[in-house]
C-alpha cells in the first residue's frame, strides 16, 4: 500500500450515530493536531444510494459506494472505518484487512467471541504486511481518563484494591419505548452488557493496566416485550406478536463481580434503566496510596485522592483536566474551556494516524477488543451457570 | 414491670464508641421531643470499676455495675441497652428479656445466625408479656433516609429495578494499622461485611420495603497480617506470631450481587479500603418512575429524580432534608441547619420510648436483625461456595 | 466572684431558638470535652412564669426567674448567657458585667453602634476584675471554618486577593409570609444585614485575620408590607394598617463591596430572598498561593486549592473536616461521622469555659462584636449616601 | 450583494484563539444543522504572509490576504468575521459594513463607548441595505444558558430579586506571569472587566431579559508590574523599565453592584486572580417563584429550583442540558453526551446564517454590544468617582 503523497485516504462504512462521530473526527483532527499524514475523507458506503449520497454531502465525504465490498475494492482507499452494527464487523473488517487496508472498527469488536477471534487472526496476518488495525474504544481518549491512567502508571494510586464501575443510562426505562435493533440479539449481539458494559470493561482495564481474571454476574431483562417501531413491523422477523409487540432478546441490565489478575476486587454494572442517568460512566479506583473517581456526565473532571497529603488537608481533588499538560489538551483551548463527547473520536484519529505513519501498532488492538469480548462472554455464561467463569489470560 | 411514675429507667452495658452515642441520645431526646416516658440514665455496667465509674461521670449515668448480670438483676431498671461487641449480644439480651427488661441491642444483632435465632425466640417469648426489643440500625433514622422510604412507599419511584449500595471507609488501608478486636473473627464475627455491610443491607431493605432473596458475593482480606496493638500483645491469644504480628481473620471488603423478591437487581459493596472515603454510605435506587441517591458524607441531602417532571426541566433534585415536614426535623432547628451523626441515635430513642409507652413493637425488630444476619451469612457462604445462596423468606 | 467548688453556674436569659441551642451546649459540652470547670445549668429567666417553667423543664435548667434583673441579682450565678433579641442585649449585658458576672451575649452584639460601644466599655471595666465577656459568633467554631483559618494563618493561601461571601436564605421569599419581630427595626435593629450579614463579616475577618476598611453597599426591601401575624395584631404597635398588614421596616437583602486593610477586595451579600437556599453561608477566599471555599449547607466540608500542587494534579480538595486533627473533632466521632449545626454552640461553651478557668480573654470579644457592628453601620450609611464609608481601625 | 448560488462567502480577520474557534464553527455548523446558506471559508487575513498562509492551511481557509482592507475589497466575500483585538474592531467593522458586507464582530464590541457608538451607527445605516451585523457573545448559545432564558421567559422564576454573577479565572495570579497585550490598556481597552466581565453583563441581561440601570464598582490591579515577554521587549513601547519589567495598565479584577431596571439587585465580579478557578462563569438568579444556577466549569448543567414543588421534595434540580428539547441539542448527540466550549461558536454561526438568509436582524446586535460597553464604562467611572453611575436606557 502506498500513500498518495502524504495523505491517508479513508473509506467509511455506515453513517448513523457513529458515522457522524467518526466523520467529525476525520474532519477536525488535522485542524488542531500536527498529523504526519493528512486524512482524506474519500468515500462513504451505505446500501441506499439516496441516503448515502445525502450523508456524504452532510458529513463531508467526497464520494459514495452502495456496498462495503465496492469500497474495499477501491485502490485509492487506505483505511476502512467500520461504523456499522456489530453483526457485520467481522465480515467487513476481515475483508478489508485481507485487501491490505488499515481498519478502524467500532466497538464492540464483534457480536461473538468466535468472530472476534477470526478478526484477531486476520489482523495478525495483515500486520505482517504493515497493515494496522484498531478497535474504537474512544472513551480512553477523554483527557481525564488518560490522566487517570497516567496516575496509576506513575504509582500515585499504589496497589489497587477496588475497581468500581457503572455505565448508567435510562433510555428504555419507559416500557413503551419501542423495540429498536439494539434490543434484538441477532443484530446487536448483546444489550446493555455488550453496548455499554464493554466500555467500562475496557476503561477499567486500561486505567489499571490490569486484566480481569474471573467473573460472576447476572443479566436482567426487566421489560420483556415492547411495541414494534412504527416504520418496521416486519423488520424484526419472527418476533412480532398479534398485538404488534415484539420480544426483547437482549439484557436491559447486567451486573457482575470480578477479580483482576493483580488482586483488585471489581464491581461492575451496566444498565439502560437507571432513571435520570443519561450517560453516566462512573469509575472509581481505590488503591493503597490514593484513589480516583470519574463520571462521564462531568467528563472534563477527574477526582483524585492523594493519600500522601497530610491528613488535615487531604481530600478528593477536583481536577479540571483542561490544562496543557493533560493528554491531548494542548491542541485545544485555554484552561477551563471544556471538551465534549466528540473530542474522544478526534483524539482517536490523531493516535491512529500517528501510529500508521510511524509503523506502530495502535491500541486498543483487535486482540484487546477480543479480550473485552471474552470478559463479556464470561459474564453472560456466569449468568446462565450461576457460577464464576474464568477468562483465559 | 412497672414504670416509676412515668420514667423509663435505663441500664446500659458498654461505654465505648456506641455507649457514648447512646448516652447522648438518652440525654438529649427528651430535650427536643415530647416523650410519653422520661428516660432516666440509671446505671452503666462495665468490668473495670475505675473505668466504668469514669465513664458514668463523663456520660451522665447515675450509678455503675461491674457486671451486666448485676445490672439486669436490678429491680429499678426497665430497659437494657446493649452496647458491647457482637459476641456478647445474645447472652446479655436473652438474659435481659428473660428478666422482663425491654432491650435495645446494637447491630449486628449477633455474630452468628444461630445466636440471632435464639435472640428472636427470646424476644417473641418476652413480647407476650409486653416486653419490647429493638436492634439498633440507627441510620434508618437519618431524615433523608426516612424521606427516601416515604417516597418509595408513596409510589414516587415506581417499580424498583436497581439497588446500588456501598459502604466505603478507609481506616485500615494502611497495612501497618494495628490489629484491633474488629479484625478478630472470634470477637467481631465478621469484618467489613458484618460491621458496615449490615447497614446497607438493612437500609436498602428498609427504603425499598422489600427483602433480598438470593446473593452471590466475595469476601476479601487484602492485608492478611498486621502488627499487634502495643497495649495488648496477648489480647488476641493464639494469633501473635514471632514478630509481633497477628493474623487478620475477618474480611477487609465484601462485594455481592442480589436479587430482591420484588425483582430489583442489587449490587452491594462494603470495604475498609476505599482510600479517601471516610464514612460513605452511598445508596441509589432506580425505579420506573424515579430515582434516589444518598451519601452519608452529605447526610442531610437526598437526591431525587422525578421521572414525572417534563424532560426539559427534569434533573436530580438536591433536597436538603431539613424542612419541618421531613422526618424528625420539626423538633430541631430551622431549615438549612444541619443535623449530624448522633441525631440518628436520638431519633432511635424517641421511637423506642414512644413504642414502649404505646405498647407497640418497635422496628427494626430482632427478627429484622436476624433477617439481615441471614443475608450476611448467605454472602459469606456464597464466597466460599462460589455459588448463589438463597435467603429463607 | 467565687466558683462553687469547680463549677461554673450559668443563668440564661431567653429560651427561644437561641436559648435551645445554648442549652444543649451547656448540657453536652462536658460530656465530650474535659472542661476545667463544670457548667451548672442553674437558672433560666423569662417574663412569663408558666412559659419559663416549661422551658426550664424541657431544656434542663434547675430553676427559673421572671426577670433578668432577678437572675443577675442571684449570688449563685457566675455567668449570664444573653439569648434575647438584640434590642435588650446592651441593658442586660452591662448590668450583668457590673454585677461581676461573666457574659456570653448572642450576636449581633447590639442593635446600634452606640449600644455596642457602651457594652465594650462595660466589658473593659469588668475585665479589670477578671470578669470575661464574649459575643456568640458560633460559626467560627465549625471545624471546617477553624481549618480555613489555620490554613490562612499558616500561609497556605498566601496574599489574599479576593473575599467572596454570601449568606443566602429564603424564608420570607413568599410575600404572604407574616411580619415577625425580625422584620421590625425597633426590635431587630436590622434585617438580613444585621441578622445574617453579621456572620459573614465576622467569619471572613476571622478566617483572613484581617479587617474591613471601607465599604459601599445597598439595602433592599423587596416586599414592603406583609400580613400581621395572626396571634399578635397589636404586637407591633403602630405598624398595623386597616387591612391587617404592617410595614416591613428592615432590609430583605443587602449587598456590599469592601476593601480589607490587607488589600483584598471583598464582595458580600446577605438575603432572605434566595429561593431554594436555606442556610447557605458561602465563603470563598482566593490568595496568591491557594484558595478556600465553604458552604454551610455542606458544613463539614472545606474546599482547598493548593497552588503548590503540580498543575496536572491540582484541583480543589474536598476536605471532610472530621479528622481528629481538625479543630474540636477529636472529642467527637470517628472520621466521616458528621457534626451538625449545634456543635458550634458546644464548642463555644468549651472555649468560653476554658478561657474563664485560665483567666484568658475569650474571642470574639465585645470589641470584636462592636467592630462588626461598625461595618454593618457603614454599609447601612453607604446605602443611604450612595458613597463609600470608612470603618475606623 | 448577491449570494453565489446559495453559499455565504466568509472572510475572517485574525487567526489566533478566536480565529481558531470561529474557523471550527464555520467548518462544522453545516455538518450538523440544516443551514439555508452554505458557509464558504473563502479567505483569512493577517499581516504576516507566512503566518497567515500557515493558518489558512491549518484552519481550512481557501485563500489569504495580508490586510483587512484587501479582504473587504474582495467582491467574492459576503461576510467579514472580525477576530482581532478590540482596538481594531471599530475601524474594520465600519469599513466592512460600508462595503456592504455582513459583519460578525468578536466581543467586546470596541474598546471605548465612542467607538462602539460609531459602530452602531454604521450598523444601523447598513441595515437599511439588508446588511446584518452581530457581536459575538457566544456563551448565550450554550444550551444550559438558553434553557435558563427560556425558564425566565416562561415565568418559572417569577419576579427576579437577585442576580449574582462571577467570571473567575486565575491565569495571571502568578506575579511573574509576563505582560501580554491583554494587560495593555492601549491594546485591550480593559482588563478583567472588559474581557470577561463583559460576558457576565451580557449573559445576565440575556437570561433575565432585563437591563442594568445603575452601578457602583471597583477595579483592582493587584500586580502592578510584570516581566516583559521574552520575545517582544519592544512590543509594548514605552512601558519597559530598566529591569525589563512593564506596567500593567488594566484591571486584574473588578467587582460591582447593580440595580436592574426591573428591580433586581445584582452583584458582579470578574477576576483573573481566583486561584484554582479556570473559567468559572457562575450565574445565579433568585426569583419569587424559583432560582437558577450555572457554572461554565460544568457547562452542560443548569441547576433549577422550582418553588412550586412541594416543600418535602423541592430542591435544586441538576438538569443535564443534553436533551433533544434543549436549545440546539437535537442536532448533536444522544442525551448525556456532553458538548464543549466550541459548540457555542457553532451555534452562533447557525443563528447568524439563518438570520441572514431570512433577512432578520441577528442578536446580540451591535446596539446590544454598545449597551454592555456602557455598563462597563459606568463601572469604570464609578471606580474612579466612588459613586453610583447610571447607564442610559
């Protein structure tokens, strides 16, 4: 693969929520960061020509394709950005890697461990030819999260005893909220566990630099039937009942206990039923030397307790992670000028493009994505078996 | 039993931390509340005559005894207030009940389920003679907690989906913190689980009006040996090793998942290793109609999300539970003048004395205490078996 | 004056809100602190025999008097505790001092500067005979406030640039709230300014160790007429109009700018119209080396920004001022067990009794109270003159 | 003026902090919002050809000019976006308006009232020809601020009694921070007052829908001399002293009291010396029916106290202003996905472009900018005169 001059030509598959977030990242990253390669938003692919054309115009892509196969077949594309639902990740990503394209794949890596394993194998093979791959756990790139990892790595937290993580949303707490594809196991693979639980598994492992060894958990579906969405009563074949309702086939919520290999005790919870919590990714780390606390609903802030402070003046510090010496921040605004949700995607592009240019393997790798998948699979298995399940090292 | 005029003559066993808290309650309750019986702080019992005499003078008790047996034997005592470590609760409480004395017993009710069952039997028997008993889960009497229960009972939270509770302390995060009686299973029965986990089991069941049906959990002891306390190298016989260190025989932390009978999914955590958290009892309830959040480190506040508010103005309300229409508050200060830790004990005396005068059974009863004990025992069993354990209804 | 053995015999005048708060302090202080003299709650005075008798029974006073003159005349009384409205402070306190009684006088010291000056003169004269006097700015004795002062004194805040203080309440935001004595200038002397503004003047001067040199401000009365209280249409003679409404003769709110002698710029606000704020005493200090922030609605917490922390981990520390090394806390409960409103009164008794026993002058002195009064008078004058007003050094 | 098809061709003057913020807005607004005209980033002007060329490449402008005059002279430019320091605003904006270009001018509108008056006159004249002008108070376009205004307008706050606003930064609290152009009165016009105080004047007037009638205030310069910046010892001619230090000629901080025409009492403070506060725009509104509180350091949140809630459940609601029914939010991400600092600029472009296309006058107008300027001038005058100063209606 050659780079046209020093650009990186990107083709994106899918243009919904994630497609919009990725587009802004490709668009804005080179405006703030000195990138070694200039991303070119070459093409976006989608099945419906009218819709994909409109999306390209709106999101700023130069051309369109109506199949991902056609996109991958194009010689002028260096990187495939996979923004489709999870059930298509494996097929697209593997084909792209085999075609010698770098791949950025949205999380979760795949809907099953088996698919994820095949993707890792493809990534390993492609890597030998200098082809890079990355899975899109963008929350790692929130500056406050990066700072958290730095503090752990620097020993400021000490030996970690407790990891406490919740991802709380409430968007289907109303039992009359319609059945979307995200509530269909065939499409989404998993419910709250895979969609949002995946993030807190990745984030806690990233921050601690440790991995989960064993889990026991429980998946819950509080509302078992929901109205079918007005526009597509036939979209979820086989699930519609006489009254226009369909079965929810994924979990509404998941909770699990975990042991990390390093000895920490973990408590995790992911739910779409936490009334009043909109996107609360809450992470707390308690160690022998200090503690950390983070909430995505106040995402520019990291709370840090430094156990080395004298006891009369010790207290959780509310660090506004907008200083130039916080990760990624120097490229943005002066202190106290907050970043938002999409900046994590922009930072993801920065890191990915930099690694590709330097011939480095980006993180999180497909193998990292597979490991998260294995944790989620173990949680699901434990919910069925009511026993602890180990995750292979 | 007769009341001397309209007083209630109290004899207290033990005068350490809990003894001080109970003494202030007996002293102050009648100064703020119209009690139907006037508590008389008649006698305090302790083994060391000099120490108990000093304690009586400081805490305001009229006389002393050097054995609890002598205290119970006194005709002028109407109520025995048990403030000793958990391993003595059963013996003292049962003897007192058999002697026709009302009993207020500190939590945990006992160190084992068997002891607690014997206490419940004794309480049931005594009850037939008008003798009352109560276990001291005082946090129920924090006004913000009382308000939480009222909101659930009034249906403002709807069907409860999630119960999330943590009791976080950090007082032994330093591995060189000495081995106290609270770290000795023989004396304390349990570690974080029994000492502080008991509170969040009781509180969540109290607020929700529901009970825990089944649990799976894990107990952890992060620091397995600690220096023996300077003054009593022989106090914990058999545990001292050659270097003056002793074994920690209780849990430093416990975490467990739970199903409530009403369908809620519970996630619980109790630890003495949450660096920077001093006494953080954090409870969150998410229901179909609203949510609640509480943290004892800001104990006068209840956060309430009312799902009935229109979406543009909905948000967690920070209710300062110091209004006259909040539980117990009318007896105290004007709005915005905070109550503290000990007020829960004062309210406990108010409720207990009122119930005794009215011939009602106080809550939480010994049976309630036993039920909490059974949950804790099930958690401990699940930690050993790595399987879910049911709690008898 | 002689002490009966080692007791300090107290006589209190008034038994309403402040009388209750003071009573609990006299009752509880010796139960937690080792006091060099034992307070004896000898007598309480009030004009109505039935009411004062009931109050004595409830609050725990041994005897009653129906005039403050009779109380002062008693040989067995060592200290007069003045808990009446401000218009009577001067007369009672001066008489008590002249009778050789120590005096604790509630704030504000007096309703006018002239009265306060007379009280200071009386206090100075009595002092020569070993008679002590103190004005009751109890908020100084909140541990978090004491810690704030310590941090300033230790240089941790550096040169102070900004003092920002608000005392926000909302108890008369409803225009139909009745006309109480606190809204009558003849009785109360002042409205929000004198009642609650006095506290933030005292607190900021106490924390900074500095005094206010000059001010300009504005007093506002948003609701100029209110319904007369049902029980006493004649109680506020001359103010009732035909429709049973009376004139509000004090300020609802006051705001002022100030220069401290040390160079800090001060911004102050006191109001009874801050809807939703119940007792929010909010103080912020910004200095060259650090900053402090406090809110009485979360009174156990002091926020401290340490400018010496490295910029990546600097942030306001939420210090829970319940550690044994925080002021007064060692006598109370373990870390994380909160204190409440009344503890400040208890600490006031501790300090006052200790100073009396040691022959020291307690703080804040009557002279300190006068200085606060002068600041308030200057604010009031500036509101009329629309010009800055100096406060004599 | 004609639009090339349906584009709006933009020429920007200046490319520093504000230029970067405006560029991203022009770039991103059409990607999220359906704009009636498509902005074209035609040209950017700056004096140094090399630097402006680099800026154009980085920020995404099609061409460059080395003088603003040349930019204005171009026929293909429809709108001039003025992002230079305040001392050049009047000249550029007036020339642009006279050339028939729409103008977006950064705040403060000008460095003096006189300049601002001339700009308003030019804007009024141009308006007759359909030429639009707007001043860039972007914080109005933060969704939480928009919601605040809506709640006031809907009567949810009632009659406003208190307006409390602070703009707190700390970037020059270090006395060794160098002398930048922002500390030079000739260039910047004003210090904290004009730079950041302008925002809270505009915001509070915008939210309340009311204007300030009279003020008294004080400006402070805590550090009167600072080291000259290394690169430009001659940049601030005439201010360098022998030791390489220069005089600070603007205010470090400003505080003032205000009366709003509608009767509210205002308290304002703007400072660059609030150690630990990075960009804390804090606004509180207290009214007869409710209250609002906002802090830009948590800019997605509006706190709302609804006085109509029953007293047992009333409390400040923490509204996360990320719902689709909050201003501007529907175009962005799902609930709970936060927006950042630059989104206000994007919304500004949306509103400006929409108004131009519809032939409406955008707000805030130059007249609004002048009115803010008059308030600032009155504060400055009051600081000199020590008297209240009126602002013409």
